[in-house]
C-alpha cells in the first residue's frame, strides 16, 4: 500500500510525543501523552503509544484508517532490551510500515541530522548512543535498578535517601531536606510505603526542588547535583572517543545540569541540531 504520511514517536519514561507529517516533511499535527517505557511498564507504554497515534491523526483531521497509509517509527525507552524486543515483535498496529527502536537511537539521529555522532540522554532515565553512519552502539539503558547514571530518577532517589538521613539526624538537617520530608508528612514509614509503588518518573518529581535549593545555596542540594554531574562525565568520556567530540546532551536535565559539569566536559559538547522526533521522522523517510 502506498504511504501518504510519516509518524515519529518519542516514548520516554515521563511522557510520549508524536509528530505527523506528509511525505515531504510538512508538519500536520503533534500530540503529547503519558509515559512509554516498554521495559518498566510494557502494556501501559503501548497503550500510551496507541492512544497518541489516534490523537495525532484526529488532530490532523484524519480518520483512524489513515494509519494504514502511514510509515511509523517509534523510539521507546527500554526497547534496547532483547527480551522486550521479542515482546514488541507481536505488536502490529495497522500501519503501512513500522520500525521500533530505542528512544536514544532516534535522539542520536536527530541530534546530528543523520550524520555520525553520539548522544547522552538524561531525563527520567539515561542512556548513551553513538552512530557511525551505519549502525548504533548503545551504552547504559539498563533501568533504574542497575544504571540510569545522572538521570532524574537517580537524582530523586539520592535526594530522598539524604532527606531521610537528615530526618534521622545522621547528617545536618536543612530547609531543603525538611521540605522533602514534608512531602511524606515527615514519616519514614510513609516514604517506605510510597517506594513500593513508585516508578522512575515518581522518583524524578523532586528534581526541580533540588535545582531550586542548589540555586539558593543549600549544601546538600549542591552536593547532589555535583554527584549527578560526575556520573554524566563518566559516561560522556566513554561516548566521545569514537566521534572526536561530536556529542550532544539531550533530555530534561541536559540544560540545567550543564553548569555543574567540569569545563573539559562542557568543551566536548555540541548543540543538538534537531530533536528525537526529527530523528524518528528521518528514519521514516529512509523507509
């Protein structure tokens, strides 16, 4: 069947975005939905993606059947895991063509306009990727329990642990740690019960408070941000070697964390040319 439309989807741990264009790249509609991490919440992630596909078609004034004439490229958090890829093989939306990759791969393509380069995404989770023009090499992306260095979720976990230590007078209490504990009614047990259901996006919700407290001079918040910056530097040094410094930071923490990075790390960074959705649409055009 002849394709009439291109649809790019960027599914992260906090939100999912979609952009629909015609075959010439002219934008027709965009939409935003819920989290789409197929590792941590497989069924919920695909439900978010399917809902977003319907929403973006409707926003463009198209009937649901227009999906049958659409080339879809979806970059989903967690899609780098082999067992998840096997499950995704059974997902067959009624589109003209479907390519499923990880969100870091479409980000890498978008950041460098399809040219060789590398990216490190630091949002709710984190993952790095390099593209040599023919294939990807991935680094990290093994989930909140094992990896996600420099991510919002990891920063949130460290923040809550530190606030609990301050609450129990192991380290000095500050207005910042008191503010964090207040979100749990100053109750360690309430915090403990919360952790039983918390997903990475929940842990990351405290991140704006950390940056605000650091800006106000809180020593704990400043230490937490420096720890995140050091973790990012560890990954960045590994990623830049094959690509002579063509590395872009992307994701929600990319801009706010940059002032905390060491000068030699900042010197390695280049600005992303385009976003991850542009990378997905680039791959869709190639198909």
